C-alpha cells in the first residue's frame, strides 16, 4: 500500500495499546506486532507514523525499539 493511498481512518491507533513497561523490549516488540495490523504504517494520537528501511547499520529491532521507547515511556 502506498502512503498516498492511506487515510488515517484506515490505520490502527496505537496509543490505546496495553504494553507493560517492565517487560523486556523483545516482548514489547512482539506484543506491538501482534496488536497492529500493519506495523509499517499506523497512527499514534491521530498522527501518521510510517516505518521505512534505509541502507544503514541500524537494524529493524533498533528502529522499532526506539519508536516503542518513545511511545511508552
């Protein structure tokens, strides 16, 4: 699905997800991935979030960890 084809109404709102803060980050990531239909494009507090990959040394886990840490502090 192209970003231009996505409307906010089509996306999962992740601000309501119940993720336990004291769980290890890998369990948080798995919980997030299980709850969200499309984990590349979703919304947080009504704002569009899109995850893309680029040619860097960062892993997908590094990037998703950063996103989750910022969302669930």
